[in-house]
């Protein structure tokens, strides 16, 4: 899922939520749940059972804070990692544990 500027909200189990990501696998769900709870959000999870045994179970993650938008929170540097660094886009998408430089790697100058 890409970061989008559009704020998407709805309901999970009759609780109003801002959606964080939809139809993600369990490891991604676990990462987001831990990170968001670490940052003080109440996380609500919805399980989407698989249609057959070979397919993985998918999940939708939401938070009860109706103004939460992942794009804004990441680029305004409002989220913190577990050791207090600022969450970057690559950290959010679990591409790296590194949080420097701020948003992307710059090519090395020769």
C-alpha cells in the first residue's frame, strides 16, 4: 500500500476508525500494531478470513483517532520508533531499520 494524502475512515466492529492499511498480512499487521500503540494510538484490527486454506489470512488496521493520516504523521515526523528516532517512509514500509536521511537516500557524490 502506498502512502496517500486522502484520509480514509470507516468502521471496524462498530467502532469508528481512521484506516491505516487494508488487507495486509499478519507480520505487517503486527508491526503496525506495535508501532502505533507505542505512539499512543488505540489500534483496532479486523480479520478477513481466507477463501481457501492456501491463501493467507488478511487484516485491516485502523486507529480510533479520527484525524490520524499515515502520510501526514510520517512526513510531519510525528511518529517515533521504539528507540525514539523519527519514523521515515522507508521505516514505515519496513524497507530498513535506518531512519537517516529523513526521507530518501541521496546518491553519493563522486
